[in-house]
């Protein structure tokens, strides 16, 4: 009688890596969808004040942020109150141009709904905030919102 011999070894077959690229792209797409990009780097110290009555902003995409506070790098920029528009320090007189550029970058239908959010440090003098508000009034940006955190309820 004839003997049958097995050709090859008893090793496991190689793993099919055909669908590996599909899985990688699905994960990449998932993380791209759920992550949010930071619009600007905050260059000032911000400890927002607390408030008892706060309201959430409806459309964050229609918000323009103005940061007011002391610079984080005080040895480079000084100890005084500074205004940050986008990613750079600016003067009060630059606010009108900032508002105009923000309006130009938005849809014409959305322009009346643009809200300017003032993110101020709790130790900033109100005179500096008033100067910013006066320039916003000159620019016609009348929808202003202050950023605040929810106050912990007082226990009596």
C-alpha cells in the first residue's frame, strides 16, 4: 500500500490584513469627528467670575471672543491689562477692525446674530472693560455676552 505524506507544516495560516486599512480609516474618521479644535491660544490669565444666573450660548460658531487679562508671560509683555484678539495682543483701537473682519468671514445671513463674548479675568478693572465695550458700540457689535462660571450655591 501507498503511504500519503503531508506536504507543508502544521503552522497556522497568516492573518488576513486586508481589512486592517479599513479599520484604521474608520478610527481616524471617528476621532476627527468627535474632536474639537482650539480656535485660539489664550495668552492672558483667565479666572472668570462666578455668576448666579447664567445662560448657555446657543450657537458657538457665531461667537467672537475677546480676552482681557494680565499676560501669562509678564516678563515679556508687562504686568498691565492686555486685550487679546484672536492669537495676538491688540490695542483698544484695533477692536473695530477685528469686528469688521469677523463679520466679513461669516455668512451674510448670520451676520446679525454674531455675539461678541468678553472673557475677562475677575481682577480686571471695569474701566478697561468699559473701553472695550465703547469700541464695540462704535463698530456696531451690540450683542455682547460675558463669560462666567456657575456659582456654587451659598449655604446659610
